[in-house]
C-alpha cells in the first residue's frame, strides 16, 4: 500500500507540508523524515576494489530538481519541486515562522539520508542549508556487517535494497527499471536548449512520481533493517561519522566527484575497527 503523496510546487502546498510536520501528536513524538534528492548521486565501492566512484550520475547536477520526503509512521510522502520554487521552497514560512530550511537544520526531527554527503553539499552550496539531526543509512549498512574486513567498501542504494529489503515482483521490476534509467527514457526533452531532463517536465510524469515514492519507502525499510542490528556503541559511531560527513561536505574544499572525498579517513577509522 502506497502512502499519501503530495507534489509541492507552490507556497500554499508548502505551508500545508510544514503544518503537517509541525502538528505532532499530543505525546510529543518526533516523526522521522526520510529524504532523497533528484538527480541523485552517491559514492559506492566494490568489495574487491579499493577504488570509489560516484554512482547514478556522470557528473554532479548543477542543482537539485526534487526533494522527496517521507514521514514515518504517518504514511505520508511529499515531493518538493525545487526546480519551480527555487529558494522559496526553503524560505516560505508557516504561521509560526517555521520554514523547510529550519526543519532541515533542526536537531529535533531525525532525518535519514542514504549517503548524505552530496545532498548536504548541494543544499549548503545552493541554499545555505546546514543539515542537522541527520543519520546516514549507508553508514548503518556498513556498521551492520559486523566484520572489520567487510567495512572497507560502500554499497549503492539499489544494491542495499536488492539484498536487504523483501520486494514484490512489481517492486522488483520498478526498482530495476529505475536502476536502468528506463523510467525516464520515454519522455522528450523539455529544456529550451534541447537538453534531456525529464525531472523538469510538468506535470511530473507519474512514473517518476512513483519512483520518488518508492525510493523513500525503501530508505525507511533499510533504516529499520540496519538500525535494529546495531548496539549503542555502533549507533554512536554511525552518528559521529554522519556528522563528520555533513561537516566535510560543507567545506569549500569538498569535491563531490573526488574519490578521496568518497571514503573520508574519519569514516574508515571509526567504522573499520571493532571494540
């Protein structure tokens, strides 16, 4: 069963999103936000190689077109149209002054990314956002391997889903289509210069909207699988390594395409040894 999904492309729908996030249950429960950006890039390396590469993109996109948000356990998802709204997506305020920028920078709401580095870099570079309260699911997967020799490489999002999330046949087809780029191959260019960019088509094709929902749903499932396997010591290590990733991604010297940036020393030191 798919969650309720809203495409956010104007101030009113954004205020509605903020209102939904801010209106917490009386118990004070803080919802978990699962986030994925499009175009997406993340670093992966193989078990049999020390090299690292940027996956899912030949080059870093000039900016972020879409920000996908899923709130658990409310079964609600949003796709924020950054291409249309630009900076207004982060500066438009709710009645109490809360903005999407302040939510992303708040320690109150746990936020989950898969390889937070390039999203953090893009959000900071283009919108001045300093992510906080973040947990990196890619790091959780490494820590959950439980063996130092297996903590030297990074898995892609698609590989993690294939290995660790039970999928229906329909979901497997959907994930494979996304991985192969077939989900967007049938659409024509829409940019004025003829550049093929289906993420800028409006209305956004339904197949892409479905991909947006599918990815944040699988991210939430991955987090549940990995986090449950970690003891407190390893959870603290993942949290610290995530903060290191965010901090490094916001420095002027960070290169999102650099293989050196893909596996920071702080990551290998913290997660490459057992206690």
